[in-house]
C-alpha cells in the first residue's frame, strides 16, 4: 500500500476493515466468499460506510490476486 503512496490513515483503515471483516464473520479472509463479503457489508448502517468497506475489501482482494496469493478474485 505504501507503493501506491497511500496515507498512513488509509493504510490503517484498510487493515482495520479487513481484520474486522474476518473477526465479525468468523472466517479466514483468504477463504472468504463473495456471499460472505456481501452479507457483512449489508449489515453496515449507511451507504457511505458500505462503500468505504467495499472499497477497502476490494483493494485487499485485488492485491491478493495480483500477488498470486489468491487466484480466484
């Protein structure tokens, strides 16, 4: 994320979001399904929160795919 020149706050928020997702859904984030992600996001109270969490998770899973850590995106 530092290669993208993101702020420290953005990096912390993305890490916090991915960690919260795994904890709340009791899932290894590497094995999460699209349905699990959508279920978690749907529980959020506002459109802004949903969009923010979606963007963080999308960035994480795109990164995993690009690093060939997770082949299925």
